[in-house]
């Protein structure tokens, strides 16, 4: 009969503990989520597997709406290196248009937004979409205003969350995004 030493069992158990996800981190990753697109169809985050994502809850009539310009520049400049900006319009702070068509028309006409956008969705509280419920469960964070940001790594895991005052071209986001893009999966 095969005999297993106590030391072997303890060593194997320690290895399993080290390999387990950190407390509060599930095996869920961003690639598990999809949303109605701002246009017809579905926006599947799995389509961006291997890319870094900057997910931003947006609004058309907010003091931070000018950030669309910086987000679009960021998306265009770093898209080739593996960054995708994803806009998630939300009426949770009562500063968004009433329809997806109105949001799209505004973004196209005012900022020539080319990055992918979901349809209008909830990003906080009990009605928050599944992505933001996941972020809250993982990070104990939810958007406190429009243009809050979630940086997702190439592995689909949350790197960090940012507030409205963290500008798309500011030093905090620039450094974090460059770090995220330097990682290969």
C-alpha cells in the first residue's frame, strides 16, 4: 500500500492554498459579461479577451462630459497596443439622455466617439448591471458619479478603479494603463 507522509500532505495543502484565488476574488473575469450595445446587438467583453479595458460610466450632460474627447484620443492612440475603452452610459446620476439613439447621436456629433458603448445601463445600487455588481463584490467600490473608471487587465481581472477627477490623459491613468499594456497574457 502507498504510504503518504505527513510532510507531503502539508506541502500539497500549502500549494493548493497558494494557488487559490485571493480572498474576495472569484474566478469571474470581465470576459464573462455582455451588454446590449448602444446600437442593435450585443457588446460581449469576451470579444476583447487579451486586451486591457478602461470601462467608463458616461453621461451626456455632466460637467465631466468633456472627458469623451480624452477617452476617444486614448482609445485611438493606444488601441494598437491593446487598449479598448468601453463607454457605459448611465442615468443613475440623472445626467443622461433618455434613449440609446440620443446618446449615440450626441457622442457621434460632439466627440466623434469610435470606442464601443453599451446601451444605457445601471452602474450602482441594487439595479446595477452584472459587471458593476462584480466590481462591487471584488473591490467594495461602485461609481460615485459619472466618468468613474475601471481598469481591467489583459487577464480580465480588475486592476484598479478611478474617480471622475482622474483624467484620461492624466498621470495616474497614464501610468496605470502603460503598466497594464506591458503585461502579456
